[in-house]
C-alpha cells in the first residue's frame, strides 16, 4: 500500500513537471494563444499541484485494479496500454468536444492530442517502473 501511495505521488509529480513543459514551451504558447481571451491571468499553483497529485494517486489505483486485464506481457507494456486508454478518455474526448463546440484551430487540437499522448505515456511509464509486476505465487495442491 505504501509503495502504491509513493508511486501515485511520483506520478503526480510527473504530471506537474510535464504540465509545465507541455504548456510553457513556445510551441504550446502559439497553439494555445486562442485561449488567451478566456484564460486566467495567473495559474493557481497550489490547486494545480493538488489536482495533479490526486490524478497520480487515482491513476495508480486504477492501474493496480486493471493491471491483470490489460494486454501485454510486461508491466511496462500493460502501462502503455493503460496510458492509451486514459489518453482516449481524458484527452481525445475533450478535444473532440472542443472541435464540435468551438472554433479552435486544428493546430491547437493536434498539439493537445500529441502532447496529451506523450504526457500520459510518460506518466504510465513512471507507474510501471515503480510498480513492477507482482510475482505469481503458486499454491501446492492439497490432497
């Protein structure tokens, strides 16, 4: 349990760092310029940190629950599939909704999809590295 909590916090920190890299680089600034009129003038860093740490803990919990159902022979392969699933549910569905409801340029949608995929695959990789597959135990047949 402690290992899962620590892995969740590490995944949350990975979210924090990757959010900074993904949203603060010059390419992102150009892609997301369309949101400037409605964006906050400053980010609530404490709230953002709490949200990202919570995401990390929740993702680790879901990965532990779903690990045995995911395709792949290794923990890393399973985590990559998990990352793609979460990317679809978190990023693809949001971008699809924005595409339907807004006039955001295609380049913004493409950047969001690509950056979201990279972020979730990296976070899933962190989870896989910190939570390696558990060794299967064999029980002897009782007579």
